[in-house]
């Protein structure tokens, strides 16, 4: 979790003019880290609707794995984590 002040200090008016919410910034940065800028809107939507803890766990899993396709591995792991969370809730 980042402080709001840290995110605001990174805000660049020329480049980030369409990013106005924290979850948008997080989703965009996640897409950059995974090398999947083409699907940045998907990561922004996930950042808005998915608990941050699940996303962080999936991201660290991908970083540790060193996959050829990190975006696909992230989505797979996120799905697994959601299933585990739902199973525990029942």
C-alpha cells in the first residue's frame, strides 16, 4: 500500500492527464510491471473491483515465477486466489 502523497508526487500532468483516481494509477502501474500495457483497462477494472491483497499476492507470485507471459499467469493466479477465498467463506 502506498501513501496518497507518494502517488500524487508521481503524478505527471502531461502524461497522466486521464488518471484521476488511485485505483487507476495502481492498475496502470500493474500493467506496466507485467509488461501488458495493451490490456491496461483490464487491470484498472480489476484494481477497482478486486481486493488489493489478492492482487498483490498474484503479482508477487508472477514476479517470483519469472514467466514468459506474466499477464496470463497473473490472471490465472488471481482466479485461483478468488476461488480459495470463496471456498473459505462457505
